[in-house]
C-alpha cells in the first residue's frame, strides 16, 4: 500500500496524501492525470541548496519531459516523515500518452512555493520506472548556483551570487566606484598626483 505496508489497505487521496481525507489539496503546481499504471518513489530527504524544503513546497515526477505525478512535501502528513511521489504510467488511454513505460528514467523537479520557482532535482538513486514498483531514494536535491561577482570590495559585488564568474570590476587607483577622487589633489589639480 502507499504507506509501504505489505498487504496493507492504505491508499492515496486525491491530493496524493497516504490515508488522507482530500483536505490538503491546494492549487497543485504539477498537473497530471491519474493512471492505472503507477510506480511509487519514497524519498527520505528533499533539499534545495542543502536546506530541507518547506511543508508547502512540492515535488513533481516527470517521464519524457511530461509531468506524471506530484505532491505537496509536508512530511508531517507522511508515514514516519518519508513522503512518496507517484509516477503515473501509460495505461493505453489517450490521457496517459507519453507517460512512463517499463525502464523509463523518472526525473524530478522541486517547486519552491516561497520563491515561485521550479528547480531540477537530482535523486541519490536512479531507479527505472516499473509498474507497481516501490522505489526508495535517500536524497532528492536541487543545487542552485548563481553566478556573479563575489568579492565584496568590487564595484559590482553581487550579494546573491554563490559562484564567482570572474566579472568583478574595481575602481581605478585613487578613485571610488563612482569615479570620485579619494586622494588629495596635487597643485595641478590631479587626483593623487
């Protein structure tokens, strides 16, 4: 069942919550159709830049760049804090055309609600899709690198940059970043002369 109990009777509600009551559905950032062919991906940790995602963030599953599943990642609503995302498969109906088939690679995205951004996420284990399969992933992570100038002494320092891209620009000797003289003027009126 969806709680990982062999022979159990737990099922996901329409919101993707195991043994849920359909009360946690919000506007899902991942749109997909239900299919009779499904594989379950249980994930221990979901992070963005090493930080655990918030309870209102989402994880989506994709096959062939088509969204095949998604759920809000509120671990308080999951068995032992481990949530799962169901990846729908092609069951032969038009609504599941292009969905997962045996052996397909499932990819994941994290939707950061607070930033209103989608990030590609890398699983610690790559498990091919197989109908009715239960897959376990230790970590699903999105690493966001923002390029820019990281030297605080540079004129174009970017506090949001996490990777220095070599674009730092510095003031000329005896001048500040705005071109103002920072040294004394000599008798000819030359800055620092």
